[in-house]
C-alpha cells in the first residue's frame, strides 16, 4: 500500500527477487486477448497478466484501476508487478514493484500519480515548493538536486540520510498538462542509489511519457 509521510507522497519501494516469475508463464494483454486477470505485470514495455494468483506478497489492484494508468512507463529489464492502486476525484495512484517483492516490506518502487486540475491549477514549481515545505515542517533536511527544469516539467531528486528509518533516495518527474499534474516516482529505501543506477533511472523517467 502507498506510504504517505509528512502530508505528501514520499515514494515507497521494493527490491528484486523475481526469479519465480517467468514471462513465458504469463498472458500478454492486448486488444485480441481478454483474459480474466488477477495479477498484472510489465516486462520490456509490454503488459502481461496471470489468471491465478502467483504472488503472496500483499499486492492488490483491480482491473479498473490498472486500466486507468495514464502514463507510458519505461521500466528496466526486470519483471514489474502492478501491486497497489487507488483512484478518486482528487488523485489516481498506481504502484509497481519488482515481481516477487512484498509491498509491506518495500525497498524499491515505481509510483505514478495523476492530480486533475482544480479551481486553481498547480504548476510543477508549486508542487516542488510544497514538497520542500513539508520536509522543512517535518524537521528533515534532504539533499535536493534539480536535474531538469522547465515551466511545464521538473525532474528532481531528494536524498534523506537521517533518521535512519526514513532513509530513501527518490527521483521524481512532475509534468504539467491542461488536464492536471502527472507525477512519476522511482525510489529506493537507501540514502544513495549510486551513480550508475541513478543515471539509468533518470533515463527511464525522461523516456516515459503521458498517454
């Protein structure tokens, strides 16, 4: 389930032990196939599903929420499972974790969110300032790195080093559209994901798009 800390969504995550999931055992989801899916997976740009529960990792997501995904996410070469989601009038959130990982004991996670425009649209800069203010109110002082910034989009990173139980390193892309804000997060539950890992996920976030 999504973890909300300090009044905004600080991503959650989960690490890899997906050897038990073989894409050849799954059904590729497309216009021609309409399986009665109970679990959903993403692998190398395609969506797959199983018609029976393969995981005992606490993952739970409905077909309606899974189909409400509004972003084309570029994952890495692992199998990722759509693990949790929620949708209401104010926000749509879907979380993905490496297949085989436990949503309640996360170490790595991808989260997509869509916030429709209200009476007063929020810009990427407004949203970033809200996050920074929430950190300040919580007494945290994370390292903030702005990787890209335009009036309509910001890609940034925050690294929480202390306290130990809140350590995490998150990359986030905020994109403004006429419909609202689209958020794409990748986070690890450690204070520094490492240069090569960071660059790989920056590339993935940049290559991801809105449907």
